[in-house]
């Protein structure tokens, strides 16, 4: 049975089934998702957690990759890698978000997204829009600094712009690195003044609203705060900071 709205799906399997059926039909766009539905999908797929209520000793909080403590956790990379049906449904929504805003005189020819988590997503969006996909590769310099690099330059037609998409915006660092990487091989590369992303989770105290001249259009805006150890309000009340996807930590985070 094809469900009418994804919000009715009660398990990850049902979400995958929904996405598979919707993206396999001739309907375009296959399913326009609102913010609530995007949040529901992420929650159902087990890639989103947010702290509920005031900081409390018995409720743990998240220790994220950067070493900071956080009141939220999201892993769209895992979702995009393991669930191509759901990724494609998001790709249609990103392509649609771009298409409805593209002015007639904006010529675009290529789509790019950061390595690693946005690579397949950007490829899907490029296919949907009939544009070329520019693949980025993450490299680590001798200094330890990570950069985004493109092995094949975008088409050298300066009138043709690129559309940058991303799965998630946190600080905007990797999105900015993509632009640097592109301009290292194509100094005059231009980008469309919009940048569709699935989730903008940037800190509400310093929100990321644009990358360069491209305004971020998110399918879902989440407000998550990251803290250094000394300033963490959760540690202050005795809440434990745990790595979300380690051992049974996910259960501990989501079941309290
Ligand atoms: Zn803490």
C-alpha cells in the first residue's frame, strides 16, 4: 500500500518502503516534504536525537566528533550512505527547492556537494536536474588540515553556474571548503545564489545563513547547541556526556 504521507510511517522499514514507491513513480516531484515530515523521517531512521527538557542528571547528553558536548545529534551521512531510496527522496526535494527558485537567466550546468556524505546526494540531484556532477574528494594535508578537492574541473564555461547542495550545515566549514576546492582548479567558478540543504543545524547564537553569496534553503531547520566542557550546562547538573552511536548509548539517549 502506498501511504499518502510519510508522517504515517511508524518504522524505518516503512519509511524506506514509502521512499522507494514514491521515487519509482512517474510523479514529479515524487513527494514534497514539509519540515515536520523531514524531522519525522530522520527520527524514524534513527539518525536524529535532541535533548528534551531542562538539563537533568539522569538524562545523558551527546559527546560529538569535534570533542564538544551537544544537546543534539544528527547523522545524515549514515542515512545517505545506507538508504539510497530515502536519499533519492531528499534529492528530489532539494532539486525541487532549487528549481522553483531558479530564474530564467540563471544558467547552471553542474552540481557539487562535500565529500563524503553529500557525494551521492549531489550525484542524485545532478541526475534529476540533468546537470553534470562534480565529485569532491576529502584530502588531508601534511599539516593535518582537511580540504575538499575536485579531480575533474567543472565545465570551463564561465556563464554556467554551479549548484552546491549539502546534507547538513553545522558550522558551514566543509561547504566553504568545497568552494575553495572548486576555485583551486577553476578560479572563476560561479555558484547559484541559493544552496539547498536537507538540515541546517547551525547554532542559533551564530546561525549560518549563507555560504558565500548563496543563501541556504533548508528542508529542516534544527537548533542544536554545542558546548565546550567548561561551559556545558548538562555537565554542570551531573548529566553524562556519551558518544551517541557507541555501545548501547543510542538507547540511553533516546529512551529517557
Ligand atoms: Zn557536557
